[in-house]
C-alpha cells in the first residue's frame, strides 16, 4: 500500500524500494504485464506505465514469474578471485576472455566460468544468470565485480548509474602529452562508417575521463585513467582522440609498428602484445549490502609487466 511520503512518486521507483528488486527488473515486470493495481476487493487492473505517479492509499500487486532458464552450460574456467562473499565476487579478468555470451562468443566466456563456480547462483532480473553489472573489453585485463544476489545486483547497478565508484585504469600509449593532468570530456557515439568502432561524436553520449601521466618514456607514456562514465571503448576512443593511442590496440592505434629507432627490448615487448595495453587496476566502492568500503588492485599480467620493465630499462 502506498504511504503518504510516497505519494506523487514514480511507480517503478516506489515498487523498487518496496520489493527489493532492481529498477530494471520492476520495469521488465511492468512491460510484461506482471504488476496490477488493486481497484477494489477481488478486482485488479493491469499497470504497465513505469512513470505513472502513485497516490497515498493505492495498492499494487507484484507477481513474480518463474525464473527463465539459462541456455548455457557451465564450464570449468579458471577464475582469479580477488574477493568473494555471499553477495558478490571481484575478479581479475585476464585479457582474451569475453565477459558475457554474444554473437560469435557462445562458449568460454566469463559467465560460463561463473556458472561452474556458483552452480546455485540465483536469478538476476528474472533471468538465471550471473549478475554482470559492468564489462571489460575482451582484450582489457583487470578488476571486475559481479553480483551473486538480487540485492547486490540492485545496489551495484545504482552505484554504477550514479558513478559512485572509483575505477582507475593504467594505459601505455604512443606519444607524450603536453599536460600532466587532463579531464577529457568528449561525447562518444557509433562511428558513422565503421559500425564496430566508436568515435568522438558531437551528438554522442556524455563521456568523461580523467587522465594523468604516471611516467614519460621518451616517445611513450604511461597514463592513469579514471572513468566517470562508462561508454563502450571510452578510454581507447578518448586517448586516440588526444593523439595518444594505446599500444597494441588493433582498432584505434592505426597498426603502429615500432621502428629501428626504438630500443630492441621495447620493440620486442610492443610487437609481442596481442591486445591493447590497458588494465583495470583499481576498483573501489561501498559494499551494496554491508556498506563496508572495499578497494581492490588487480596485479599486472605478464605481458604488461614485460612492457613496463622494458620501458623503464630503456627510458629511465
């Protein structure tokens, strides 16, 4: 029943707070016809408009349908777990693994491994699957948080929506910026000609990245990036726009091949890269259930350690 302090608020917002389900789950239930308004004893009226305003004294009935079965087979994939409790898992994702199944990636994803690790994982948003609330590109390594419960999924989704997390990345780039710190505010949208790429577009979505230089290495630099939004390929697009393409990036680095003027150890480390030199090092946030402040640093993988050591050795 709607109370006085809830009167005038959006239906989806009120039901989210009252049910413990995520807002997206409530909106899906509304869209699919599972939420009813009690108009009189024994009579219910179907409600579908999430933005409808509620009034004090109204009653709503939320029907929860059976969880949709997941059509994926669990796979015994090694997981580098940085933290785990009853509500969430924080992983150090290796480069080369896709987070979630998609066209062309129906096996060997992180989700397949999570299903093997947590065979009794409950449904998230009405679907029997791990609670992926954010992703890393296939060839980006580093820290990733996954919800194990509906309450954790809801809390994490709210944190990401309000950008109340600290997400810091390390990138090794070609070029040396003239600045030591810079806020990059450039909207990002789909590339007009190449649909698999993103680009800075004036009609794109807001994208904000804070960049700071950690080391200058001659014609290269190591940057620390803090995300304030989460657009597809955001860091890669922003740095390419700044003329600082990430080493090894097959899409935004224009097939760079180091010349003979680059010391051999550095050349070898760059040529041996099989992916962009981008690593989600730091992930810090408030636990969505306990409220405890959590902070995790994903250690560098071997290919980025080799690159970093070569740059330090040749450009110290």
